[in-house]
C-alpha cells in the first residue's frame, strides 16, 4: 500500500534533478513536468 522508502527517496532525487534555479527562482521546464505526470507537453500547457 505504501511506497518503499528506497523508491520514494529515488523519486525525490529524480524530481530534484529536474528543478533548476534561474534568476533566483526555482523552476521546472514544462517538458519535465509533463513527463512526471505522463502527459504530452502540449496537453500540460493547454491545461494551465
């Protein structure tokens, strides 16, 4: 039912690698965010 601690830690590490700091702001490119949600970039951009 609950995720294994090792897998959870790995998931966090993968997400943290996709976050960049630009001009003092933490950002994630739309294509990386779409990949995390398992949707196409176009669909993500249309939803926001």
